[in-house]
């Protein structure tokens, strides 16, 4: 696994909450374990106490995305650095599950699971993955969905740095809303123009009389 792909851990955790909608799916140890995906061994270490700890890390990761989304690059980096200091990673060379044509391991860097608890392990991986993504692609590649009230986190991997929404669904909803707003404005302007013309005609008629 490439280290940059660990940044998805940060996105998954942040998006367990939708503050504007009052929704939070991170309410049980089972929900915590699901965040690990294929990392079954790390997930098994999760306990009920990790729910609260995961929520704390989630808030700090969202703050990184929010700062980046607001163009506050230095603040975003400072917030991420504080996570990296608190949750250090344990890198190691791994060749599991990857073999070349001759059956030899394809060695690559891997982030080992932190032994202390599930939260520390997940936070270390998420923070390091996000840090690699940030330094390789830029702070402006981290964002929060512009489709209100969504505000889900996303990583912009577009070639022209044009991503503004977390999903096609949100992009479509935003485009439809913008279209409807334009049509309402056009209708209001047309009605206003019509009323102005009518008033002008009434004034002219009154003057003639």
C-alpha cells in the first residue's frame, strides 16, 4: 500500500459526522472497527472507550480540513503537525501480499499498527497519510464539500484542482440548486421589468389626460 493512500483513513473518520445535519454515525465500538476496513487485527483492539477518543481525533482532523478549505495553510499544517507529534508512526518495510513474476516480495513502506490502543494506531496512520498527501499535492487539495449542508471532507485529486464537492451526488444537487436560483432570479427580473413598463404606461396615460 502506498503511504499516501492512508489519507483515506482521515477522510473516512471525519465524514462519520455531519454537524450541519446533526448526524453522527460514530456511536459504537462496531462503528469504530468498521473504519479500519481490511485492517482486521487493528480493529480487534478497539473497545468502547475508543469511541470517545476517536471523536476527539475526528474533531482535530476536521479542523485541518476546515483550515485548508479556508486558505489558512500555515494553520492547517500546524494542526496536522500537532497530531503527528502526539501520534507518531512506526514505519517498516513490508512485502506481504505483493509478489513479482518470480514470486519475490515487492518491498514497500508500510505503517505498522501502534501497539497501545486502536485510537493511537488509527490516528497515527490517518495523520501521516494526510501529511504525505498535503506535502505532495498541496494544502489546497484538502477541502470541505460546498454543497450545504453537507460539508464532508474530501481530497482533491483532479488534474486542474477544480474539485469542490465530496461526491457526484452533492455536485449534482448543487448544480440543480444553482439552476433553480438562476431561474427564480430571471423570473423576478422579468416580473420587475413588466411592472416597471406598466407603471410607465400608466404615468404616460395620466400625463396625456
